[in-house]
């Protein structure tokens, strides 16, 4: 790309109002994997890389972290989708972005890097949810080859009538993968910008990206609570903590019991909010008890 | 659309206020503590299934 072209693109971005924080996609470079780095779960859900909502539909395979090695530096990871048993409806990868008011009637540009184990076609879509109604727009078919390529899609989004619904209305960028075939598909560097220009991928620090992800999902590997000589009883407070960032909404909480406990039972959460969590349990052993549980907090869209 | 299989649901009471605080539910085989917040996707799905008549939330013990 020529310097003149780069300067012209920079001018366009300035006109569109964003020289920093341009990328509305979170974890577009697949650097954050709080849930784990591999999953064979087929249904829709958040299974591996933070913020990415995926499904294998009725096919089978694995979604996993792909180490980029020397490929496409400075990207470190990609999302690898290995379809080993063909699906009859499209396996999909999507990200839901909060608050469709920020996108309604706007021109947006999606850019991403992709390759595959063989030549395949991947379709990209935008879904503007407004008044709890899906306004799908602009399918683009992208010819993916065995080499990394950058793809872009610019579209002006719909301007539907009706009233914004804060519970349901968000904006979705979606990738639909081929049916009736087996393949490996690799995706990284996903960027969504307001405006008509695809600028270079905005690399953010690990800490910055993790904090953005923690608004939607937060994982604590282990709390440590213990005591000697305490009395027995139910509803004993064992843990109280603030989340590192305010979560999108009050989260769903799940214990991770893998690190064990002794002398306690009936572990439950209460009085939580988008900022804070409390937990209590029943103490059964007066001589010594401990809890090494971890937990997750899920406020995803 | 996130598909969820919900096999049990029961209200929990906050012991400090004695008011319903959340739902303890088994979703996709995992025990979850779900706030009574319609903008939480798990609670939204619980209420969708309740309204469809396919799920009942048991009262707190």
C-alpha cells in the first residue's frame, strides 16, 4: 500500500471519528481464553475464546486455539475450527456487541484474516437486533484459500422503526462456515469499525483486552477460606469480593469444585451485583475446615 | 441463540434479607446460581421456558 493511500485512509478514519479504540470487536486477535483452549461442544454457546459465540450445528469437530508461530506476525493466536464430520446447516462463529443504538443506520467495516486447509467459502453477515427483531444484512461470500488473506466488508446498516429494547437489542457479526464438507478454518484479526475504511488491526495490550473480556466473563481459579475452632452452623459467610471491572449485568455464578473442600457443605452465593459477589456455606467441622473452590461469573450477551 | 437444557430450578433466599435472591438451576448439566435479572441470558432463558410451560421454578426451602 502506498503512503498516499495510507494517509488517505487515515483521513477517512479521522472523519469517521476514531483514531483510537476503533475496534468494536473484543478479543479480535483471540488472545484471551478464560474458558479453555479447546472444545468439541456442538450447540451454540461460549466454549473457548472469550466473547466468541460458536456452534458446530449438527456436525462434529473441535474449536481450539491455534498458535500462529511465525505466521502473520504480530498475531499470536487464531481460532481454529476443525470440522471432522460434515454439518447440514452452517457451523458459525459470531460476536454479539452491546447496544445496537451505536450501529443503527451507520456504515460499518468488518475486516479479518483467514485461511483454511483447502479452498472453501465463508459467508459474513451483520445482524442488527432492534425492538427485539433481527434485521440481517449484507451477506458476503469470502473465498478462503490455504494462505492467510485479509478480507473486508463494508455495509450501511438498517434504520428500523420501533423502540430500542435494552434487554435484547445488540449487534452481531457472524461467520457462516460451509456445510456438507470437512475442513479446518482459521480466523484472527477480526476488526469492526464505524465508517467505510478498514484500517490496520488495532493491537491492544493483553491487560486491556482481558479487562474488556471481564465485563462479560470472569474466572477465579481458587478462593481460600479456612478456620480452626469455629462453631458449626448454616449460612456462614465465607467470601466477599469485588469483580475487577463492573460486569455487563449481574452475572450467573458457578462454583468450580475441582480443588476441593473439607468440613463444609451447601455452598451458595447471595447478595451479588454487577460489581460484587458474596458466598456462604454450612460449617460442619469445628476442628478445621477449608474451601479451595474457584468460581466463574458469566454476564455474556 | 444459545441453546440451554434446564433440568431443575429452585429459588434461593438471601439469608440477610429473607427475600428471593436468585435461582439455583441445573443448566446443560452444570449447577448455576442465576440472578433474577431479565437482562441475564440464563434468567431470560429460564423465564422463556417457564412461560412456555416446559419448566417450573420450585419455591425456596
